[in-house]
C-alpha cells in the first residue's frame, strides 16, 4: 500500500504552491483561505516538515517543496486524465482547445469542418484567449500558442513557422496610385498590428520599410509611423481586405484571404520572425483519445503548402 498524505491537503498545497498565495488557491478551489491554511498545516504535520517559508507577508516554497512541485503538478494532471478515462465515452466526446483569437478566427476555425467530419463524435470547444492557459486550473485539453517554444512541463509540438508579408486588397492594385513599386506606398495608408502576441523581433512598418529600401521621390525612407493600429492581428487583415490600406500580416493568418483572392501580396519582400506556432498539452493528456486525434489532425493541417502569389 502506498503511504500518501491526505489528497485534499496535497491539492491545497499544489494550488497554493503554484500561486504562492493562499487567497488565490482558495479562489481556484472554491474554499476559504482559512481552509487552505488548515490543509497546509495538516500536510506539514503529516510530513513533519514545513513546505512554505513565510517572510514579511510573502509566501515562499522551501527547497524541497520547490523540487516536488513539478512532480506534484504532473501527478494531478495524470489524476485528471485518469478520471476522464474512467468516465469512458462521456468525456472522450469533448475537447477544449485554447488558442489566440486571431489564429482561431483566421486559421483554426475555417479548418474545423474537416476535423468534425473525421471525428464526428468529438465536440470541440474553442476557447479564444490571449492568456497563457494554466492546465492545472483551467478545463483545457490542448493549447495552440505563438511564441518561442519554451513551455516547461508540457509536451510541445511545433506546428508551423511564421513569416511577415505585405498584403493589400486587389482594388489597391488599380486606381490613381496603383501599388506596383515600393515608393507607391507613400500614397497609401499603412495598417499596424499592435497585438500583444507579436515577437519583439517581428518587423514593424518602419523596420520593414528600412529593410526593403522603400524610398520616396526625394530618396528618403518612407514614413512608417503613420496609419491606424489594431490590437488583434485578425483586425489588421480585415482592414486590408476592406481596402483600408496595406498591412504587414502573419502569413498563416492571411492565407485564407490570399487563397480566396480577397488579398494579394503586392511586393516580393518577406521577413521571418523568431516566433512560431506550437501545440502544447500536459504529458498526461496524451493518453486521451480526443487529444491524440486533434494533435495528429492539426499537425497534418499545418504541413507546408505554397502561399498564393
């Protein structure tokens, strides 16, 4: 028989250690801070050692507790997965995917029909949110994130790399000042992506114009600061589709509009970014059939294909 501390005490400890706060742990577990404190005391009495150091109203983990936390988190992930497997078909028909709003609307959602056709018994809930998901606290199975690829304690699958491309409505290729050469940008509005998921190295219009050598009739680099800004990448693309100006877009997000000829790439000058898209989930979630099905499917969807010119 395994000799284990009380499960409720371990659960309270894991939540308090993750948040470094009894109050936040209490909110997560829907109990009072006093109840968390009692559970932590019960755990410390059981173990015969403290798990927290309290310094100037600040909660800190002991070295031993800090070492145990990743293992404890993984253990609770496995317990949650085991419970889902025990529930048999009831839970296997549900899949919650956390994803950034722009990637959800422009890339994932348009492809979900093929997933539903292949797996009609799995209902997908798309949770569009910019916040990094806390798998220990949130009811999420898989997340798709745009970042550097370092997600400690999670299984990580690289989905696709990203590059930044200029895009515009086909209507801007005609008219009084058609977009044919870089200097023509002087006559058009520049649309700026101010979304919080942008890499620090992701080119802005001033950076892109300098790199491309876009100059006005006086030989000066074009002003890249003018034009409206949007806090979602999808809004930048929609503004470009509506003919409101020229945008620098993430190629994956612009792909559907390029394929439908709602957008064109006016100049053959693209730049790369250090960030990429990744599919992440706790290692224990890999045992769930719906997670395996989704990961296999989404990786297949992201296999390289040529971007329309």
